[in-house]
C-alpha cells in the first residue's frame, strides 16, 4: 500500500502568498514523511482552487521537495493547446528530476468548462482527441497529428521529457464510464465518493484493465503494475474528540467550496455535486466513508476496513483543507505518518 496526498489548494481566509508558503511547507513535510506523490487539482473561477494553473504551482513544489512524486490530478485537457501542454509536461519533468505524474481528465464541472467556451457535452470527445495528440507529441521529435479537434503538421518538438517514453498517465474518475475508459487505456487510477460508489468505479476499472492485460506504463511498486486508489479526507489527533473539533469546520467549509459554483448558478435540491456524490456535512461524510477522523487507532482501523472492502493498493489522503491551520495539518500529518502509515505499508 502506497500513500499519496491530494490538494485543491482552496481559499483559506489568509493572503494568497501566505497560503502558498504554507502549502510549500506542508509539501516538504509530506516529502520528509515518505508520502509517495502529491496530486493537485485544477479548477477555475471558484474558491475551491487557488492554483488554476497547476503547472506553475508544481514548479515551485518540485523545488521544495526531493523524493515525493508530483503532478496534476487532473489537467483539464479540453482547456489546453496540446502543443503547449506537451512543452509544460516536459519542463516539469525536468524541474522535478523525473518525478512528474500526469493526471488527465475532461473536467467535472460544466460551469467551469462553459466559462472557457467549452460545451460539457462535447468535452469528452475533445479530451480523448487531446489525450491522443499529447501522447503522440511526448514521444516524437516532430509532431504530425490529425484529429477531429486538433491537428498539427511537422511541428518540431524541441523539448523531451526526462522520463522515457514519457511521465506516467493517471485518470481520476467519479463514474463507471470514466473508470472503464481508464482501465481500457491501462492508466493509473483513482476514484472517490461513498463506499458503494467507489466500489462500483473500482470494479469497472478492474474489469476493463483485466481485459487489457497490463498497465500502459507499469509501476513495480504497485501489485499488478497499476495504481488503483481511493481518495479520503483524513483528520488525525490525539483523541477522537480533538480530531472532530478541527475536522468538522474544515470539512463543512470544504463542502461549501465544492458546491460554490452549483449554488452560484442556482442548482439546488441536489445531493450530488454535478454527478459526484457528497455528504451534506461532516457527519454525513463520516457515515459514508469519505471522511476518516479520530485518534491514530481509530483512523487506522477504518482505513484497513475500507482497503479490504475496496481492494485498492493506493490511499490518496486529503490532509489540509477548509479552515485548517498549518499547525493542525502538520500535527495530523505527523501522527498519521508515525502511527498509521507504517501499519498500512504492510497491507
């Protein structure tokens, strides 16, 4: 079992420069703690995400860390020029000395896509075309590509990635359609949501992956060659009561950020965020398994239960969010890394 770290870098009621400084401090602590990879989200026009240009942020993370791998989860491919993104990927792979992991996706929010003049109903086709184009460009000295949305003819590719043939691709999915596609492509995979939803997505991925037979870029550190992960919000303190004291306001603020664009556009009366199932508050998220909170023994037991039920080999922890202070997050990370992670490594 490998342990990763996820972050939206959401608005934190403090100056943005301070927020960035704190996140880089936390990234270094995660690196020192042995976290496998830091994955950062990409969202636009919402307090959920203060790093809508993840490549810029990851360039700073690359130089603040030494061992931990890093990457977007995910680049929203319909919003990019494939040629420009090929160049960015190559730069980040060298800035990180070959530690880049490239998550790709279409974008979960129709509002964000619409702001960028991309129709949600067309975004899957644009995404697949962009993915094929980027995959070709990362392995070529000259890019010639013709697709329904992107085409290039004999474009010199002056930059090449440090990792060969290119950094590994990841896909994060909240539904069985995307999970199946990720399995068919042999990508590394992460899902989220309540236990029943996560279990269905993982099953869809595994079925498609089994038919393919192997990962596109196998990783020896994961059984079967592919990372199969689930994301969970995790809060650790010396007691269950102390964990809840800072976890509840943090998670409730985070849920408000997740729903911010939906509420702005008057999409009400839903129990989902644009198809992604979410609990209404901290207590609901604890009940559905998306939040794991408490003293180390409580947290470890619940993680072990979920890993056994879901059949994953990668736990994507979300440790700093909402109203949490840096001190609270560092203490939670210290307890998690010293008292929980060593037991999980044996799973």
